[in-house]
């Protein structure tokens, strides 16, 4: 990010958004809001103090008098702390929300205004455009936060917080908003003008997920909560308050600070998003492919690594340290089952990221027929790479479970059963991803979105069929579930390798379906081209 | 110089451009003609790096546009049929943005902005907000953007389609000025009169293929097996003229009325002089005699329907 202030894209945003009159107006509004907020906090605390004074006069007990003395002594710091918390809360929400939504409309907005092609034909590299947009699009909110920063700093210090804590909160919010900015930018590259509404829903979902990740403090992966800006607003400001409400993230079982965890997670996720953006920013819309095949395998490995690095095995209520850690993994088997389930999602996402555009797939097919390409080529079908990702995920599982062997003793049966589970999940995911690849070859508009909706309908129908079959007998319900979905392998009643026959029959049925989808894809790829431009 | 080598583009089930080979030399203005859907826009978008070709390469000044896009872009100026601009900037800020985006030397930028603003007659609007400009002014600003970095290759996709007649003339003289400075220009249009007397060579595209290309003289020669000759004369020599022309085996389609007419001549240009000589010898008082040059429009109509005479 060297000399970002001379980046033409950043300068453009600065000029457009921060003209002197507007900048002065924003600064004045922010300062007035700070004053009003300060007065409101003072008024609130004054009210409490007056109540305490009335209580002390009315009841005339030592307890009331002590309370009154304490309030009078800490009156100023309490007001400052309250003021600080309000300031941080408002800035946190404004910064993260504004950054996400302004970035989520950046590229799609340029496409809409038809200025994007002109920017793509300049000498700016994808990296320069990315830096300019990430720092430039939300420049107004950055400026507003900058205006409020001195007041916030003073309020925090006067409220009794250390300089380090105040800076930590700022760094935390900056890192989260940058991550959300990258996420928003990625969403905006995926959208054309007619799908901008979908993009805004996506941005809302991303924001909701980021905020809601706060609840993961109590899960088996408590570190994931470090993505939430609420951690900065609540936990960092509260500091280490002893008691049952204090949660700390762990990295390989060692407690780390929320700030460090936030920097690790937001930094690494932002890096993956930046990689996808740099690869694709200057590409034409139909040529967008988030990751290369090897990058997708790397991403799957990284996400698997995170599972085991952030894992917090079940240790509730550590009375010695007076802290509570989340944790829902009583044994290695539960970790393995959880990892398989998460890998279903990871493999599906990797499949989505590596779908091949129709044009490239047709060229690959022709080259393959001529012996000039291979099944594992970057422009080929995604299934071989899903297989590789699944193998990598299994290797990571072996490593992860062995690493946690001291806390969660591992037996070989767990790994063997996990292999069967992962195989079944990978087969189902491969079927679904190949179905999406087939959708791309049809004439559907927005084929991936529609394909995902079709898959959603399929799984909803499978749930209804299972419920209907269960009415006649539980065994029939199990068979339907096993034939149509991979859910059955997560049945807690399965011990060791004792999978029911329906599991293996379901596996064979799905392999047959995969073969059929592959044949349908080949058929589509062999259709002759019509002559004449379509652009 | 622009080179398109075996360029091919497929969209879903459609072959938009098929094995296109083209070389446009320095200082040449090449007009790409064809009906809507012929593949002109796709070709230009591939040539300027906006679209990745399915196969083949596009070179600008010898640099592969797909492989070294940032290096190639310093030589390319791209103008399309829409003139989208950043409405929230001032005129000079807009040009300053693109000058920096094209990585021009910092010291040159202020003078270049002044120069380009003068070229497109926007001096009085230099400090005005773009959102306050008229449509025509925005179009001129778009042209200024395309030439701010002194491109040696101009790729113009139907650039005049939204321009008023005055702006068209200004664009034309601007492009001729660039050509005189050594720029190579590829311009697509289906308004054929726009290219008349302006292009040094043309290419006719249909269904993704280049039907014919070359200098206008070459294309005309290739499209014509006989010349259309127009003549006028004074006095009452209709019968004599008809008799003389009918007696020449190289003459056909004689269509004469009182004092004027046309015929087709299948010989070489110098042989045409002998026809004139025979008419003069026969006391026909010829007042004008010459080959009727075909317009680009006529050429296109012949070639696009494969009606080669």
C-alpha cells in the first residue's frame, strides 16, 4: 500500500467525496454530535447521581452513603467512560456498515454508469484499483471517524482506559472494516446492474454474519467471534472482567488476545479476498473465476487448518482462572464429524469458486479431444480438484486430530469412519457442483444463482420425502435420507464403521448420477456453434 | 501499429469472431464496416484488452494486449459509443485522473490537460463540475480522455453514433490530426458516410469473418470487374455515341439519354482513353468523361451481399 494517497483512484474519490465545503460540514456535524452525546451522557449520570443523593437523604443508611460517595468520586470518569463507549459504538457501526455497503456498490456501480470499461483500459493494475477503491469508496466515513478520533481518545483516557486499549479498539475496528470492505468489493465484482439488489442482500447477510459471529464466543471455535465488531465495542472496552461472562479465544489451545485473533482472521480472510479481486478485477464479467485450481486447494487447506487451530475442546467453567472458554467437543469423534460437516460446505464453496466458464470449458474439451490438454487442466471440469481438496482435507484432519491427541485421545476407528463420511460428503458435493457446471452450459440467465436455488429445492423436497417415508417406518425414512442426502452419515447412533447398507447404496446411486451429469455436460460441450456475434 | 492474429471469440453457443487476421500499419485509418452483430465491437474490445480472446492474439505496437495489458494500454486510446464520465468531478480533475491512471510523467500532466481541453474546445468549462455539462460537452470530454496520454493506437467503436453533426466534424478533424502525428486508428461504424474520404483502408465484417479488407482502391478493384463510366456531351450526338460504344466489345450496359449517360467498361484504366478518343474522333462533343467512383456505401452493399460484379 505504498503512497496510497497518490493512487489516482483514491485521489478521485477524495476529490469527489471530500470537497472543502462537504469536509467542513462533516467535521462540524461530527463535533456537534460529540457535544450532544457528551451532554446526554452527563445528563444521564447526573440523573443517577441525583437519585442516589435522594436515596441517601431518604434512607440515610451507610450503604446508600457509600454508594453516593463512590458515585461522586468517580463521577467524571464514569461519564467519560460512558461517553467513550457510545462514541466507539456509533463509530464501529458507522465504519463497518458504511465500508461494506460503499464497497459493495463500487464495481457494480461503475458497471452501471458504464465507466468501468474506461478504468479497465488504463494502466492501473488490479492492485492499484483495489487499493484506491478500498480506501477511497468509504472515505467520507473514514474522515468522520478521524474527526471524532481525538474526542474518542480523550474520552477513553479520561474514562480510565489505557492508551493501549483505546488504540486496540481503533485497530480492531479498522481491521474488521477493511475485511468487510474486501468482502463488499468481491460481492460488487460478482454483480451486474440487474443483480445489484441481490448484492445488497448479500452484503446485509455478510454484515449480519459478522455481527452474529459474536455468539460464537461460546462455541467450539470461539476465536471466530473475533470477526465481530461487537467484540471491540463490548469486550475490549469492558476489559478483563472476572466472572462467567468473560470469554477468550484460543489458538492451538493457548489463550490469545481478541485483537491478535481479529488481526489473524480478518488479515487472512482479507488476503484471500484480495487474491480473488486482484485475479479478477480487470477481467470481463463472464471470465471471472475467483480462484485457480491450486489456489482453491490451498484455500480448502487453510480453512481446515483454521478448524484445528481455533478449536477449543470442551472445558466449561475453568474455576482456577475464573474464566470460561467455549467448547463443544468432548472427544475426537465429535471433532471429526464436525470437520466432515464443515468440509461439505468448504468443498461446495471451492466448487463454486472453480466453476469453468462455458467458453473455456469448450476450448478445454476440444483440446482434450486433440490430446493437447488433460483432465486436471485449469480450464477443465472441477471434479478432479474437488477430489484433491477432499484428500487434502482428510490429511489435515489426520494432522489436526493427532495434534489434539493430548486433549482428545484419538483411535484409528475415528479416522476410518471419518474417511467414509468425508467420501460420501465429497461425492454429494461433486454431484451438486457438476450440476451447477451443467447449469452454466445451459441458456439460463444467472445460471449459478438459479442452480443453487434448484439445489435448495432439491434438498427441501428430500426432507419432505424423508418425512413422508418415516410415517410408514423409521427404516424407510433412513433409506430415503441416505439415498437422497449425505445427512445420514452424521447420525449419532452410528458407531465406528457400522454404517447401514443404505449409506453404501446411496453412495453408488450418487456416483451413477455423477456419471449421468458428466454425460449431459459432454453432450452440451459437443453442440456446434452458431455463427454470428452475440455481444 | 495494430495486429490481430487468428483472433477468435466464442460466446456460449455463438461464434462471434472467427479467425480474424488484420494488420494496420502506422499512420493508417482503418474502417471496420459491417451490420449489427457482425463482430465489430467484439473485435475492438479484444483489441483493447477488455475481452479475452478464445484464441489468437491482439498486438498494439507489438505488445500482446492480453499478456501485458498495463504495458499495452499506454499506447491505446479507446473510445466507445457511450461517453460515460464521472459526474462528481470537475473537468480538469477528470482528465487529471486519467492522465495519472495512464501513468504520464507528473511534470507533463498540467500542460497536457490544458492542451487537450483546448483541442476539444472546453477551455471555459475547465473548472466546471461535469454534472453541469451538456451532453455534447460530455462527449467532447470523453474524447479528451481517450487522447490525454497521446495514444499511438486509437480504437474507436462507433464513436460518432451519439454525436451531433458539428461534433462529428470536430471528431473527424481531431482524428485526422492524430493520424498526421503518426497514430494508427481502427474505427468501426455502420454509418458509412462517416468513413467516406476519411479511412485509408477498410475491412468488411460479416458473421464474425472479414469478408474483404485492404486499401479502398484495392477493395474497389477486388469488388469490381468492370468500371462504371459517366459521360456528358453537347449537341445532338446520341446516335453516334451509341453506335461507337456499341461497336466496342469491352463496353456493356450502355445507357445513354440526351446529352448524358453511363456505360460499363471492362478494360484497364488506360484503355478507357481510347474509348474517349474514338468518341471525339466521331465528332461527339464530349464535355465530361470519367469513371464513377464507388462510395464506401456502394462497395459495402455489394460485398456484404457477396454481389461482386
